[in-house]
C-alpha cells in the first residue's frame, strides 16, 4: 500500500461547485474536463454526452477507460487498468502534465469519483469532482455544448500506488483490525438479495454504510454531516479504514467522501464481485 506524497492533495477538498468551476475556466490555467457518465443500467454514456456536455469536456468510458473489461470473474467486474494502459488513456483524453482535472457525471458523482480516485492513485494531485454533476451545472444556468470533443494528445506521466488499496487477504484482515465499510444497499449486505454477483452476503466483520446515507439530492453532504455519518460506522480520523462495494465503483465514491473529512481509506478494487467468485472466501449474512 502506497500513499501520495502531496500533503495538499491529501487534505484539500476535492469537491467543486458549478460556480467555482465556471470561474476556474475563466482563469489562465489548463483545465481538462472529463465527462464520466455511467450507470449500472446504462454503462455507455456516449449518447447523453453527445446531446450536451460541459464546454470542452471529453467523454470517458468507465468500462473501458477506467477499468479492464473481459477479465475472468475472479478478478471482479471492474479491475483496475495497468498503469501503462491508464497513462495511454489519460494522454488520449488530453491530460497534460500539470493540468487541473475536473470529472463530472449525471448519477450521484459515481463515475466522477472513480475517475478522481483512479487518477489520484496514478499520481495526479490536482483532481476535482463537480459536486452534483451536470445537473448542478445546468441548475446554475451555465451553458452546454453538443458533439464530440477530440483533444490534442496529452503528455501526462503516471505511476501506480499513490493511494492505498487492499486485496482479498488484506480486506479480510482490515475487517478484523479496523473498519471495513461495505457501501452497498442494506439488502445486499444482509444477503437478502443479490441481483448481480454469484453469492449473497458480505465480508465477515464488515460494517454496512450505504452510499445513500452520505448523499443528498445527488450531492455529497457537507463535511459536518459526513463526519457524523461515518463516525457512526467507526470511521474517524486516525482509524484504519477500508472501503468496498459491488465492483469497486462505489468504494472509490466512499473513499472520496472520507477524503473530504480527512480520512484516507484503503479501497478494495475487486470488492464483492471478486470476493464472491472465490468459493473459498466466507460470506456472512445478517447485520454482522
């Protein structure tokens, strides 16, 4: 497990409002906007992007740009890309060394949080998320543009491991030694329902904190509310904290929420989709 060396990146808020972003775009700085529209029901957001996106934003395909498709189920549904592949993708998206990168989406900041976490993991320090996504932008009466943006190829250099991750063994240990947050819906955590993965239940020792509890109207709650919500799950500054979900997307989202209150959580990228595909891994059900 490795950590970023940049103290400011670890402590400054990664969230930005539409008004703040609009002002930033008027400044003499290089800003790369990433449109990461993705949902479980509609993973391909190209159509929505083409009909209207923030001016200058480039479309990012979460399934192929921010994860590796086609690997065995034992690797999980959204495995992390290799660092060389991710660097190539980032350059194709137009990211240059020293850029401010701002990601947004149209569903609870989920896709944007994956981009934030993955690029931070890969060594970028100035990565933000537009809190509330494209809806926040249009609610502020700010303009959209249509069509596809094809940027000039960037020159960014990436390296892996700047944010902490855990594999299956470390996730199991963390559940016993610290606080391992499962951010799936309650019924999936309890094992009452499993619509996607091969087995129901959760990692023994994990605690359930659905992402909906720290969101309000598709936005992250303010820091005071985030502290209250996460403290109830045992996630407080100084504690050993990890996150997982179904396939690693909401786990990154939870890590972003924790970042906002000064907690650097380890993410289990394979999450339940990897764990449940290994028959030798136990599955707990119920509240505990």
